[in-house]
C-alpha cells in the first residue's frame, strides 16, 4: 500500500505530489508517483471543491507482489459486487 497526497490546480494541472504513507519500497513509490504524473492533466475540478486555487486529494495504490497495482477507489466498487 502506498498513499499519495497531491494537488490539482483549478485548470486540472498536477501541481504537487508526495508520498503520504510509505510501504518502504522505493520502486513502488516511484511507480505510484509516475502513474499520477502520467495521468495528468486531470479534468477541471468542480469550483466548489477548489480552495486557494487548487483541489487537495489523496489516493491509495494497492500493489501486488509482482508490482502490478490498482487504485483503492477503483478496487472498492469491485469488492462490493
């Protein structure tokens, strides 16, 4: 499990990202940060969610032993079925 906190500008650009919870595996942490950067730019966030010009978020990456991952927000609906 790797948790990343990140900020998205009102325009949808990724403005910052940091590891909030580490699994002490630098490779998986780098994968999580790289996948976030690759996904940018994001859709513009709803204006009521933006504070000080950006939206602050966090996401959890769930890694398998083979290095594959899934985002927790996506995994939860699958587990509920």
